[in-house]
C-alpha cells in the first residue's frame, strides 16, 4: 500500500457517516437507542472503518435494501460511496454519493466523500466545489483539512525544502511572522 | 580567543545535501563565521501539519557546544511559527561539531543556526 493509498484510507475512514448506533432511528425521534436498528448498515460501517472495503460495501448494500429512515439511507449511501472509492469503483461511488446528497444536501460527509471521488477522477473544479461546500457545513472537520491538502497537492504540488543557515548574521525572515 | 574554522571557507558556501530529512531538499549556507566547525549537520523534518497547511517559517536556535562537539543548552531565539520549533531543536540535538583539541579553550560564545522551512513548487523547472 502506497502512502497515497494509506492517506486515502485514513481520509475515507474519517468520512464515514455514523450508521453504527444511529441506524434505525427516525429522523426526529428516538434519543435512546438499544442496539443498532439496522444491523447490516452498522456492520458495514464497522467493516469499512477497519478497511474491509468489500465486506463493508456488501453489508452496506444489504442494509440499504431494508433501510427505512431517510437518515439511515443518507448514511448508508455516503458509506457506500466511501467503500466504493476504496475499491476504486469510482463511477458507482459517485452515484452513491449523489444519492446521499439528493436525500440530504446538507450532509457534509457526502460532500467530502464525493470530493475524493472527483479528486481520483481528476475532476478538480468539481472537487473544489464540494470541498468548499463541505467547509461551509463543517469547517473544523479534520478529514476536510486532509482532503483540502490532497486537492492542493493535486493542483499545485509542492516539495519541502530546508535551508540550514549558519551564517553569522542569519536571522529569521520577519516577513514570515 | 583562538578562532577555528573561519579562515579558508568562501563567503557563502552552498551545499546541496542528498542525504536529507525525508523528502526535503536541504541547502546549507555558511560563511565560516562561527567558533565551532560543524561535523555532522542534521536537517529537521518538515512538520506534516505545516506541509499540509502550506505553512513556511524560520527558526533560529542558539546553543553551547561542549569540548566533544555536542550541543547543549539549546534554546529557540527567534521563531516565526511554533510548529517548527521542536523539529529544529531535535535537529540541533542530533548534530555534532568537531571536537576541540585539549589545549584549546571552549569558546564562551553561543553558536546559532537558523532553519528556513520552505515549500517549493514541484511543477517549477
């Protein structure tokens, strides 16, 4: 696994919607949850979290077949999108993300996942648009900073450089303060 | 006080070091104006968060060097961003200077080194 793949996996894991423990709740009720309502969605999310993409996708698809609430379906499609990105099935991933966003256009994790799809497809303008949408919804998300960095690295790559200045009159550049 | 290491060096010596900290290009600037002669110069790692957020900055670290060439009493004198301070201190701690002969006094003057953390466009020529 390359560093890029590892980074992508970490980002995707951070982008998983929380199906576990909330699956089965109706949209506006049920503050007390006794076990997950949709076991497959919860298990699918758990599998994706540990990087088991094939199992995660399979369980999530099964969970979506019986998902009742809009919230479960949004989380399910968003997770399905993440899992399909892990499997590099990008067209299907995009479709799943689009389904999630059709159901809830304020779901930041779906924007974040879709931005990753676009990045992998080298559709940078669309990726940027989703990252911006995501920043508007949840500006402090750690996942988002990673995705923003991946976007920058794709469109404007940089390489680090260290200058070791042993000159007697060397001082920090005040302009950097 | 006897000075060492300043007589034969050009005004500015630019050395590109290939054995750099991971993936960083390392450049050294020297004028031979210091009391102690570097023996093993360790470059700091570019902090991942700074790289991610495209932050550049400078840190000047000053320290004493003992007779054996080990830096001690290491302290940051100037810094443009705290994110660079730990890597800079670690790099100094791992660096070494040439030991002094027994008949030579250890200079009382501090040695200072400035690290400039920069991000260069990877698409440039």
